[in-house]
C-alpha cells in the first residue's frame, strides 16, 4: 500500500458551490472502529478478517505498522485479512506512529501479547494537548511499568494482572486500550466509568469472537476475564456515524431528496434530535435518511457530550447549518476545548462567529463566499467542504490530507450526487 495521501501535502480540494445534491451516498465503516480493530487483530494467533473497512489513509498507516510487526495484510476492496501468526515485537517507526492517534492501540495490543512495548508518542489531529495519561495509569494498574525515553514510551510487565480501574473521564481511547491490554491478563479486570461509544462494543465483539471474555462493552462498566489464547475471527466494522452526520448536514444544506444509506439510526440519535430541534425535516428509513435543503432553520444551543450525547466530531460541521439559522446559536465544546480551528476560516468566508472560552456564538443567517482556506484538522476540513458547497464562489481548501484521513472517496461520493468538487495535486 502506498501512503500517497499522507506523503503529499500539496493537494488542494477545489469546490464550486451552489449545486443541488440528489441521489444516494453510501456510508462506509467507522474510522474510529477500524483504527482499533486493526491493532486488535494482532492479538490473534492466526488469521482475522475485518469487513466494511473504510479506504482512508489512517487505515493505510495502520496496515503499514502491522507489516513492520511482521504481520501479513491483504486487502480485497473493503475487506482486510490479517495473518498475525508471525507477529514480532519489532520497533514501530516514529514516522508511522506519529501520523495518527490510533497508533496508541498498539500499546495495549503489544503489551498484552509480549508484556513489552516500545512506541513513540501518537500523532493525530491537532486541537490542543491530547493526553494519554489514563491509558498509561491503566497499564500501571495492570502491573506494567511505564518509562519515557525522549519521545518513546517503554512499557514492560513481568505479568499483567487483572485490576479494578476507574477512569477519571470516559475516554474512548483509554477504554479500548485497556480492554486490549486486559484481554490476556491474569484474572479479572473491571473498567469503571468506561466510554460507551458504539465503536467500543464493535472492538469488544471482535475480541470476544477471537476468544476473549469481555462483558458490558457499551455500558459504563466493562468486565474482562483474561484468557490465554486468541484465535481466528471475522468482524464487520459498524457504519461511520460521523461520516453519516456530515453528509446529512450536506443534505440539509443543499439536498434535493439526498439519501444517506448504510446508517445506524440508533447511533445518530442525539444528532438527529438536534436537527429536529432546528426544525429541519428529514425522513428515516430502516438504515437510511433522506433529506432536502432546509428553507428555515431554528437557532439552537448545542453542547458536546460523550456518547450518547451530541458528539464532538460533529460539533464543527454543524456550525455551517447554524450559519443559515434565523438568529443566534451557541456551540459549547466540552470534550476538546481547543477544537475550534474551523472558526477562523468560516469567518474568512463571511461568517461572524465569536469565540468566548470554548463556546462559539454563531450569528445567522449569513451568506458564505468561497475563498482560500486551510483544514486545520479532520472535522475542521469537513466543516470547510460543507461551507464550500453553499458558497457561490470557488473555495480552495489546502491540507486536504486531513480530510482524506476520515472520508473515503469523498470526491467520488459528492460528485456522484451533483457537487462540483475535485482534488488537484499542486506540483
Ligand atoms: N483525555 C485525557 N487523558 C487521557 C485520555 C483522554 O485527559 O489519557 C481527555 C482528552 O484530552 C479529551 C477527553 O479526555 O479531552 C476525551 O478524549 P478521548 O480519549 O475520549 O478521545 P480519543 O480516544 O483521543 C477518540 C476519537 C476522536 C473523538 C474522541 C471523542 C479515535 C482514534 N479518535 O479520540 O475522533 O473525537 O474519541 O469521541 O477514536 C475524529 O474522528 O475526528 C476524532 C478526533
């Protein structure tokens, strides 16, 4: 696999806004599940199959890491087959681990497999300090020693032993990482105040299919009874609720009967409730949503919360809808206080968003104008391509590699429903 999109930061997304969007967009597997399922696969002593894997650059990077660990990985469309029978505890290059956040899942997985892991600090979208202290304290509770040498963590354990761990905050990453580490620990581990995001249950289901003994995933208390061996298994990645939410917003902005398919409605409850509060009409099918441009939008106040609350990952994209609302809205970002990189560029496009602490005051309605903007992180990039879809002029977005980390075939998907969008490589 070539790391084409990550290696090339000279790509620009060019969108000529104003086109109506009609037809169907099919949602892929969830990025935040896939990026944990791939590292989880190395715990198996044999082959595992992961289906509905999104074709995004984060998955490419994780695949490269698995190859560095002597795993064999083959890909047939969205199906990934991983042979972990020859996995070795090889060093993971700094270049790869610093490309994404989810490289930290190799901490839990390698620690469980070898009682030893050496790994560089993870990368990922940049919106303030993203600590991993809960992960490290959890490993220590399981009996590991954590040392930091320059930018590298060295985590060792004579033997991992089950423990009672109470997370200070229901962190998605820490919950998954501790589940991975505890899978083969001696005895019972209980994670209290665990994150409840659907991606966590997807990972627990995979581990259980491999032979792990995990109960309670999806609730705030997860119990893991350590097992000695993990075997072959097959798992399907759940639909990406954030990709779905992003395209549903596109439909509310420019849709003419735009259908978003392969959606788990239950996972989108808080988001869809918010659209209802904004009086945006849409219709719900079994696994799909159909939505058209909303002519009148009611302003509202939103606060991000852990699942099942309104997701932080959709707090930036929904701002574009609030810019069309008839009055003042507020968005309070509780999970990542500095996740506000989209504001500067929306304001450059004609918005009037005022930041007070970690709350955005959004004054609508405004007309947006295309210009040159920069994606500062994945969801800021999504916010900008949504804004570009409703701007009369052309918008040129740089740092496209952020967007390609989370949105599979974005150009193909949006063009197929009528958008005028392309990515150009600037030499
Ligand atoms: N936190 C700590 N210490 C820790 C772990 C977390 O202080 O050891 C804090 C974080 O700084 C943050 C909060 O706890 O303020 C929540 O962080 P969490 O650990 O839940 O986030 P994450 O695991 O790093 C995942 C997703 C993010 C998503 C968040 C919240 C992956 C790879 N990333 O991050 O996804 O925003 O959960 O749902 O699963 C995205 O898709 O755009 C994205 C950034």
